[in-house]
C-alpha cells in the first residue's frame, strides 16, 4: 500500500512548502529556490510542480495572491505552515535517532 | 500523414511513450490535426514523449501550465485519449516532467475512477442488450401467436445482435486492460517508484483482426444509420401518444353509457402505446369507470394497429378472431367480425394494413359495437394520419 497525500510529505513536497515560508513566489521561482537551496541535488519537474501546487491549493496549504498574465503567485497559509513544522519535527526526530544510533557503533 | 496505429492499451503510459519515441526515430511524429491526432512524417530525430493524466476539460492546458512546461522544455502536443495529454521535448536533456512519483500518482486517481465507470457502463449496456435478446427470444418461444407476429425479429435485428456480441467482448477486454494498466502504474508511483517498462504484456493482434474489427464496426454503423433512416421514413406518420390523448375519447361513450344506465356516467381514458418491428403504431385507448374509491372498471378498450404490410394485418386479424365468430359487413372495413368473449363483446375489423379491436364490457351488445366501429375507425384514421 503506497503513501497517501500528506500522511507524510515527500522530500519534494517538503521543499515546495519551504519555498513559501519567507516569501510569496510563482512557479518558476519555486523551482529556482529548490535548485539553489539543494545545490542542484533536487530538481523539480514542471508536471510535479504543477500537480503539487494544485493539490496544496486544494488542501488550503497555500493560497493564490496575484495573477499577472501567465504568472501566478502563491503564499503559505497557517495550515501549510503548521504542516511544514510538523514535518520538520518528524525529520528532526529521524536525524536524532539516526545520530544516536550511529554514536553507539 | 497516417493514423497512429498503436495496438496496446492506450492507458499503458510507459508503453505508449516508448512507442511514440520509436516512431519519432523512424520519422513519424504525433501532431494534432483537424480530425484528431495524426502521425506526420518528418526528419527522423530523438524526441521525448510523456503522457500526463488530466482531470479537466479536453483541449490545451491553461496558460500558466503551458508557460511553466514550455519554460522547462516541454510542449503540449495533443490529447491522446480522454483525460490523457501528450507532451514532448526536443531538448537534449530536459528535466523530467515528473520528479516525484507520489505526487504523480495523485493524477491517476480520477483516471482510475473514469476507467472503472466506463467498464461499468459497458457491462450495463451489454446486460441491456442481452436482456432485450432474451426477452425477445422468450416472447418468440412462449408468447401467444399474436405476440409472435408483432415481435418477430427481422434479419436486421439478428445482424445487430451478431455484430454487437464480438464488439462488446473486444471492448470489455480492452477496457479491462486499461484498468489493469492504470492500477499497476498508480501502485508503482504510490510506492515511490517510476515504471521502467510497459505495464502490460504487449499483445500482437492477429493480422486478420484489425480489418475484421473495422468491417464489423462499419457494418454496425451502417446498420444503426439504416435503422434510424428507415424508422424516420416508414414512421414519418408516427403519431405521438399526446396527440391520441388529446383526441380521446374518439366517440362519446359517456353519453352512450349515461343513456343506457339512465344516470350521468363519468369515464376517464388512458392511452397506451407501443412499437414492434412489425407494427410501427400500436395504440390502446381504455375507458374506465369508477366503481368504488379505489376500484376502476374497464368499460371499453380500443386497440388500433398500423402494421408494416396488409399481409401482417391479415395474420393478426385471423389470430384475433375465433373461427366461429360471426362475420359482419361494416362500413369502411375490408373484413370484420363481432363475437362474445366471457361477459364482454368484441369487434375486430381490418382495412388496408390496419386492424381495429373494440372490447366492450356489455354482454350481448353486439349490434351496438358494430355501430360504434365506423366512428372509432374514422377517429383512428383522423388522429393517426
């Protein structure tokens, strides 16, 4: 049985939410942010970005703030911020568990 | 230019993408044309194709999506099938269209639902066709001779059933493969994996199958158009039931009954209609009288049949009239008879390709019925013409 949406964010979804933490951004700015932040480790396909933005909007994790021609800008909602922090906590626990286990080796 | 001749499941995205890429290497490129997707010949080159499910209106993606995709090297080509769009990239190393399998799997959920609904609709249709066939066969085997005359299947009907059967089996198999392909892909993506090859075993249809399938579908289409045209020419004078309802009662049975019983009688009429291969018009007018609050009695019923040919009218007449019935001369009828039936009396008359039957709830009123018949016939002719 595969993971369902938001039972746990995938790495890509986590970075998309992260992109909106400090600023409102459009689709291409999100791609640039992720590329820069992960030093080209993570690339975001246009289909994936478009799907995630649509789903996040549907789930009210982000909301549209402006439409200028073909460019749409979004910002994170309180619900999106809460989900981001929840995921961050989960990842922190993972890292702590991993490091403590490694220290015992 | 030619039609895309892809023989696998149209929803097996990895197989379709590989096929389109192989076609491009041979110099055939998928393009949208006036009558849908077509393969256009050009210089052979490497092109990447990706199929993407889309849960929205058919046609080009919206401006934002188009801009985003084009910026990253992907161009919309056309809709491959319902809810599945084709994108292509000609740049050497484009960013993959989808880089997160879990997010990609979200797009397949509506596709899965739509495929299941399509299969359910087909099963329902097949059940209705089979039910119709069983019902007709049951009528032919067990019905009265009169029903057998009216409901006998024409050779065209048998052709339809014989054509529908293989087409439905083929469609069922192909719809089922679509569902399996979509499910397998969704499960893979939800597990965080991208497919590495075709999802279904590629079946090579025998060489004779495509032309036979095309011939069957063409015949079916011709049959449907033919029946439609035939029905709209031979039934040009088909009279809708509303017209009969407005015309009813065709004669003043209320006055007749009131006079006979010596008190005012109120009746109401009901009109029923039908159609069969042999009788383009079957109308039954029933006159009811209220006996108690919830009890109604059929005072008189009038059945009018307009048949395909005078020969069929003759067969129906012979079936309706018992051998010992009294033949009468009735104005306007080629042949007529009146006879008692239990506590009722019946008149049957035939003229041209038409048959009229009156069934009256008054024992012994044979003459009265004979007198009523020309008026009923005139009314039927007037309403039915």
